[in-house]
C-alpha cells in the first residue's frame, strides 16, 4: 500500500514541468508578439501623427510639414494616438509609462536640406516636365555666363571709347584755341598795316592771352591721354580675366577691338610729340609779340614827339612802321598738323544719350503701355532667410533645374501676377528686395544685360551689321579722322545697338511674347536709324508675333539656375511663409517638422507567468519593462 501514490506524484511533477515549459514557451512567443504589437502600434500612431500635416502648406505648395507650438506637444499628441492601442483587451496588455521626443528636424534645418528634399520628392512624381535636363541646364548657365562677360566687356570698352572721344574733345579745344590765335594774329597784322600801334598792342595782348592758354590745354590733353593709356591697360587685364570662357569668334572680335584701341593710342603717341612741342612754340610767339609791341610803342612815341625842323619837313610814317611790320610778319601761325575731333556732334550726342536713358528710369523704357507696376511690399525682416543663419551648400545642376521648375509652377511673376498683393514672387527669389518694384527693376536690369550681351554676340558675327556700324562711325568721326578712332567708335555703336535691341526684347518679353536666346537675322528688330530715333526720344515697340524662343518666365527660370542654391531655398521659404501668414497669422515654416524621433517606455504584464490569483489584479509583480523607439520623416 505504501507504494501506490508514487506514480501519480511522479507524473504530477512531470506534468508541472511540462506545463511550465509550455507556458514558458507560450510566454516567450507572446512576449515576441507583444514587441511586434508595440512596434506596429508605434508605426500606426506615427502615421496618425504625420497625417496632421499643415493642409495649406500642402495644398498650395505641395510641401509636407508637421506644425507644432512646443516640442512637448509632439510627444503628447503622439501619446494620444498610441493610447487606444494600449487599451485593447488582447493578449498584449501594456501601459505607457513615458513618451519623449528625442530628436526632430524642421524644414529650415541643415541649410534647407529637408525642404529641398520635399521639393525633390514632389517633383519626381511626373510633375517635372523635364523641360530642362542636366545638359540643357549646363548649356543655359554657360550661355548666361558668356552673355554677362560680353556685356561687362562691352561696358568697359564703351568707357574707353568715351575716353577717346574726350581726348578728341581736348584736341578740339586746342584746335579752337589755335584758330582763335590765327584770327587774332590777322587782326593784329591789320592794325600794323593801318599804322595803328595802340590797336596792335590791344590785339597783341589778346593774342598773348590766347597763346598762354595753350600750355593748359596741352596739359589737359596729356592728362586725358594718360588716363586713356591706363584704362587700356585695365581693359587688357579684364580681357584676360573675363574672356577665357567666351567662344572663340567672340573672343577674337574683342581682341581685334582692343588692338584697335592700342593702334589709336600708338598713333596718338605720335600726335602727342607734336602737341607737346606747341608749348615751347607758344612761348616763342609770346616773346615775339611782346617784342613787336615794344617796337610799336616806340614808333608811336617817336611819332608823337616828332617836331619838324622847318615847314617843309614831313614825317614818313610808312618807313617807320615797315621794320615793325616785317618783324611781326615772322610770326608763324600755330596749327595742328592733323585732323582732330568728332565731326557729327549731333549723332555723337545721340549715341551718348542712349546710355543716359537707362539711368533715368529703366522701367519707363520697357513696361508695356497700359500696364502698371505692382506696389506690393514684402516683410523680409522676419522671414526665414533673415532670421535663420545658414551656410551655402552645393547643389547639383539637375537639382537646380528641378528647384527652378518647382518655382516656375508655384510662384507668380510680372506676366502672371495671380492677383496677389505681392505679385512678383519669382523676381523676389532672384533679388530678395523689400518691394515688388525694386525686384522688378533688378530683374529687368539683369535681363537687359543678358540680352545686350547676346545681341552683341549676334552683331559681331553678322558682317552686314558690322559694316552698317562702321559706316555710321565714319560719318560721326569724319572722313579725315584717325582710322583706329573710326574702328573703336564702330564698336561703341555696336554696343549701344545691342542695348537698343535689348530694350525691344524686354518690351516683347514683358508683353507676353518670346525672344530667342541666340538671335538670327530674321529675329532682329531694330535698325540703326531706329536706334538714333530712340535716342532722340521715340519709343521702341516690342513684338508678340514670334512663337519661337523663350518667354519671360523661362528667362527667369534660367536666372534661377545660377542663384546660390541654399539662398534660393530660403527665399522660397520666405514667399511661402509670407503668403500663408495672410490666412494664418503667426505662421512660421520653422515650426513645421520634417522628421521626428520618439522613444516610449512601456510596462507590460505577463500572461502565462502570472498566478491565477493575480491575473485580474492589474499590473503588479508580474510585469516587465519594454522600451521602443521610432523615427519618421515625410
């Protein structure tokens, strides 16, 4: 009898061990499932949190951003989405102990990297029309750089031309002085021929005064000649610095023009030797006139004091004046041994006037009739680009193309204001000024410079237009002018002709028309006669009939290619923030999160390890901690 219960006890012990093993395995599996459940709950809660993106920011600009007031609000809101999962009656009983935001990145962080990524993510889904690819973008940037360099060189050479004209003006002043000297010498000689000594002395004083002006005029000429020589040295340095990236035909054309300037200064060096010699000659003439004046006074004094010895004595005055007349006849009139100055002053004035027109108000030249300029202002003092410090980071060519096209899709400009108070958004992206008018002025100035450069490139490659410019230059300088002066005047005419055509181009673009980046003969609008009429006050008209070429908006897009990438991104944020503030006061794009990292601490309850009496008591001794972290970005 004493052995009858042993098997039962043994089997009971084995059963307890087996049950413990099975429960342990089940609890282990359940714990693994609990971890999966918690992770799923956290992902789902994060999806719910990120679904609260700023609606206007998305609907108007296709940018995702999670707006918040305080960092603690993000964790609190996330906990609210997580709580329903923890309240479920299931095999995974948990309680949220703590939830913290461990890290976050907002759209304005890291020099706009996250904001740029939002743009890229949106544009890659078929929104980008691929009007620009990496090759075409690089080509457009190179063309823009070349046009800018050509325009800068043209302005520098215009300065040299004006300095050359000033040098000719100095020679004109000297020539006029010598002409006056010739007239005064003739008048003095007439006085002597009439035996008018006092009249000769008066005319002699005038002649001496005029001769004394010559050294000052020569000095003024020498200063202008020295200035021109220094400017030519500077021009050569600019040529070496700015033209390496310019195509060969254009670079060679500029080099040829510089050689013409060199030739002009070289020939002027020969003239300078002749001119500087006038000072010594003028001093010699002054001494001669003063000596003759002394002789004339002596003759007059003798005549006045002469008394006849008898009634038959007569004074032969002609014989007395003959030595004086012969002495004064030795005076050789000073002249310039060459032609100097500009012949057609009217045309010269009109050509100079063309550059002055732009300085008087560029918008009045190019704004189409009947269109008003926006008076909108932008609050840039509190904008992201002003209140947030950033460092410029590189942006690839293709990225620039995509960002530029994003701007083209979502922002307005002069030709399409969209009825907004601040209408010129693309123009602001380029220049960041406080008013629409300032941004438009800067845009027009840059676009004019580019069009001027491209137009000059066309003229330099068109022999017919170059011949027309040279013909006009010959008329301005005169048939007897220095040949190099004709050449440099010709280049000046080509430069202002390119500017005049650029004004026509701008009127076309601002009227909604198109202008090719590189023009052909059939695309040219302005004749030289029309250019002179424009300088005289006649308005230029644009053309909207052309279907080929680039629109105003497309030119702005090209300009965006060369803008520093980070600065462009922050100016985009400026415009977005300013526009959304009109509907939501106090909105700041820097309060919109792009990425958040959250860590949560949970308290889990064992199910299979808990004693039967403790199963319904709640979280007690049969609990264990669980930590989980999640990171999410738009």
